[in-house]
């Protein structure tokens, strides 16, 4: 396990004068622009975990961790001692949290960010990101823009270490002598460390590291990933060895700690050095002084080459695209092609500044030879090395794509060229879905869409495909599909899975079969053009945020058989009126919060309580009809309902939560039933129009700020049962009358 003669770390240290260090982990591929209309936005999920894992939302509330759980913007994932968690950031990016680690995931469109708060995190981007995608790994002292590489990071207090297992890293820093911005190249087998000193200054070191420095939770992932091992063993990119990493794994499997492994390896190296020293001493030969230390040779010739790549980053010479159908308007259809330039068998890195890029990235041109049918047209980039050509086609057929690499000093000289054969096959009606077959071979689960399927505006999911029964559809099947407008599900599925239509911002209509019983978490999240929706009478459960953000959804029928509605199910929807059914047993918080168009609410008999923040900030709500069966109105249930002028509280009501009617600025009068003995803190705070209050004759307690800000309230009568009044329960202008 010896490397360069010993395992001693050689340090190259420099001080970054800027207050922030930007690390760019860039891929080595030049990728042709993909069709904007079919670009799939990235998503974040808790794929799996073991031990104790905590998930918190942006506002700090805790959610129960579950396999496949969607992680929204601001969610924080933490592992306890002896625990691990796997997070997927779409299909080509994976993150693993070691024990006692904490990260926060952030998302803005196709821009993902992983904020490491503490602990150790392994990342593996198996495919280079698309031109419209970004993934940042951030800490308090470093930000890394990951493009297509693997490594791990450790964060402890104000020190961050970013280790690269393979790939290239360009670190932007300010030269302490010239004060100019420079790009320093770092490769696999090196670690960039940053820590704060003298308040906000950042010190950075670049070091080599070896296989024994890799912690067990990372070695375990390398051992399972053959493709990653191949990348690590690529001599041009990495100073590490997968073989030696697997040797280290054997030590871990024996129960040795990392410190014990390092000590063991150092002992082995020392013995090997002593043995080699003895052999070298025996074979020492005097070399005449006139013999040069290195053989003389002519200057090496620079060789250039071009490689085409598929989605798995594998070198290809031909490719077939199935399911082609030109746009209905007669236009062209764009396709994505990736290729890379090699100089002396080493991929060119684009980790350089734009100003100097012409020194590293020669120009290229695209030409076309005739195919069997149709035609192709190409845009050109001229001198813009950051641009990309767009390949478009209007018909199926066989084409040849020729890429030429031109000499930047002589455009007539071709340094390298390569040709890709691509076959485009006409779409058939059945070529919409991809699917997997269950054990009996007679039923299928639809798990994806073909390129043709993603281009469609209207889709029907049939009862059968290829004479096999459609049993279910996968989570996120249509997620962030900007083309789809209508979906009809004829298959007898029982579940509309989590996030299946989330972010489909062109979707206007969905028809469900009567077999559906469950709408899972986020199923229609942010479908902001969904105008109407009929829930089958068979539906019994609606998940967390299932219709959240459906701003044009004006009405929805809630079936009589509903038993469960999770938190935020209709948050920020465009609903105008709601009839709450009888049999709902499990209800989450904030179900209709932020529904600013909601004007009328009717709760049916047999319902016993309204949950916290149920109608929070429903600013247009004017009519509320509650049955006598209501016994509890929870915290902030009607808080911020600024158009509500009057409400009749049920005779069986016994509990009125904190801030229940806070900032209901037009509420004029309120009469509390005799069952309400306590008025909690801020219950009517900010009700500026409230002038008439009748308390329960059994009132014993009035909480802090209960009527604070009720500027129209001039007099209130307290029954003799009152035993406790908290600080600032009433405004100073109120005349208190005791019976």
C-alpha cells in the first residue's frame, strides 16, 4: 500500500485573502443543450436509512423519517450515533450521511444545494450535470459546485475538509502576492481544507491523502460501486487505488479503527523501506558524471481526440433513439448529445476562467451528412467556448453527426474529428411508458416515460399494456413534466403515489378511476393550473401537501368516506368554498391555510374538532357554519381571517386554543358557550373591530394578551367565577365590570 515511497502527507499551503472560498468541482464533458421543454427538474428524497434519523422542516417541525420520503426545500436530515442515511438528488446524484451528521437540503428549480452543518458526508455524481443544473456542497467556510465527480466532506466547527476520490477540482483563490484571482487545479487523491482565522479570514491548505485516510462509511460505498472503482483507477484523474481501498475495507471488516489501520500500514511500510534499503545498498553502482540523469528525447507530440458519450458517461460510436414524433406544429425536435475532447489521452478540463478558456478548449464545428429521411440543422458557437450547438431533426431516419476540432490558431487545420451514427425510430402508440413486471409475469408497474411519452400533452394510462394488467404507477412518474396537460387513468390502481404529478405546471385535468383509495404526499403539489378535480367516492386518505399550491383549483369534493387528511393537504389552493365531511378521524394541521380565495366553510354534524391553523390566513373567509358537535377549536384555527365579521360558536365547545381568532380584524362580536372555562393567550389579539364580547358564565381563566389590540372594545363583564387574569389580557381602554 505504498504510494510515492511513503504515506507522509506533503502540504501545499496558501492563504486566501478573500472572505469566501469557492471550490468548483467541474465535469470534463462538453454537453450539447437539451430541449428546454423536456428538461426534468431535480428532486430530493430520503432513499433509505438505518438507525435513528431525524427530519425537520424549514420551520423546525419534526417529521417521521420514511423510506422514499420527499425532502422539500429547507428540510434538515440528522443521523444519531450508529446511524446512516442515504439521500438521492435525482437519479444520478447520491449522498450518504455518516453517524452523528447533519445536512440541510435546499432547492430552487434545477439548483440543488446541500448545506453540511456537521459530521461526514459522501457524495457521488455518477453522471455529469446538464447545462441547466447545479449542485452545491456548502459549509460555513467552503462552497463546492459539483459537476460530475465523487468524494466526501467533513465538517467540524469552523474547519471543512473536501476530499476528492476522482475527478478534477478547480479552486478559485486570490494570490496573496499579486492580489489576482487564480484557479488552482486539484485532482483525485487530494483534499482541500478550509478554516477561519482572525475573525472572517479563511486559511486553505491542499494536501495529498491516501487510502488509509478514507473513513469506513466511504470505503463501504466504493466497494459496492464498480464504476466508481474504474474512475478512481483512471491514472490521469486519481492518485488513489481501488485495490488498496478494498484492502483497507478488509481491515475495517476485521474491526480495526482508522487509527489502528494507519498504524498498521506505517509499520508495514517501515519494514518494506528497510528491506528495499538493504537491496539498494547491495546493488549500488557508480555512474560516471558525464552520463545524463535522464535520457534525452524529442519533445512529445500533442495528440487530440474526440469521444462521444451516452447518459452513463460511457464512450459510444452509435446510438438509437426510440419513440420519435415531431412536434404537432411542424417544428423541429431538439436532442441532447454529449462529447468530450482529449489531449494526449486526458480529458480537457473546463475548470478554467472564461478569459483563458481559449488556451485549453480549441474551437469545434458540427457538420451533417445526409440521412435516410428528413434533415438536421446545427447552430454554431463561433468563438463562444461556453456556448453549445443544438441538434434538431424533423423526421425519423439514420444520420451521421461529425464533430471536428479545429486549431484555434489556424481554422483550416483539423486537429481531430469523430463521427456518431444515430438512428431515430418513429414512435408507436404503445411506446409511451417504461415498466417492470411483477413475479407472476402478468402484472406491471409503470415506472417511467419514454422521450415520446414526455413530449405528449395528453396521456391515458390504460388497464393493460402488452396484454399485462397495469397494477400501479411509480412515484414522481410525471414530476416536473412541463408538457403534460391532461391525464386519464383507466387502470384499476388503488394509490396515486407520492409526488407523481408534482410541479406539472401545465396540468389542467386529471381523471381517476373508482379503485383509488389513497392520494399520497405531494401527489399534485404545485400543479398551479389544475382547475377542477373530482375525488372518487372510494378515496379514504389524502396525504401531506397532496394539493398544496394548486392556485387555480377552485373546488373539490371531499368524499363521505374520508378518514384521514394530512397536514397542508390543500394549503395555498384557490378553493372558494369547502364542505367538511363527517367521518374524518385523523386530521393534520394547516389543511386549508393560505387559501386566500376561500369565502365559505361548512362543517357537517358529527365532527368534533377543528385542528391547528386549519384556516390560517384565509383572508377572504366571511361565512363559517359549525355544528353543535364541535368540542374543540385548536390553536390559530382562524388566525388571520381578516374578512370574518361574525361566527356562532357551537354549544358543546369546551376548548378554544391560543390565537384561535388572532388578527381577525373585522370580527365584531363573539359569545362564548358555557363549556369554555379558559380563554388562552392571544385568542382574540388584534381583533380591532371587536366591540361586543359575552364570556361564559363559568369562565375561570383569561390568558396573557387574550384581548390585546382590541381597540374597539370599551367594556367587558367578568363573571364571579374568574380566578386568574394574566398580564395585559385587556387593552388599557377597556372598562372591566364584575358581576
